[in-house]
C-alpha cells in the first residue's frame, strides 16, 4: 500500500490499515527511525499501556520528551 505526502507534510493511512489496527480520529502514531527504515506504530493514549514492553528501544526517552512537550503546551 502507498500514500502520498502533501505539501504540508500530511499523508493518509490506507483504510485497510486503519481498520486492522483500529485507527481513527485523534489516534496517535509514533514514527521510529531504524537506520534507513521508517516504522509507524499506533500509540495507546494511556501512557502506561503505551510504555509497556518498550524498555529496550529508547521508549523511556521518547515518553519523557513527549511529556515535556505536553507540559510546555499547557
């Protein structure tokens, strides 16, 4: 499946992927760079659930950075 990136940097998640992973409006996605590969993962809105099982991949640093950004927006 393919999608196009708009001039504003937006793209569409294909419908079969949205259905399979239960993605809808306001669902968050995490973009992970692995060398020359990009992975996109759905992120649960509950930070405890989102963090579970992610200890080795730098998730703690990403979670702390995300929380810092959230505080700055408040």
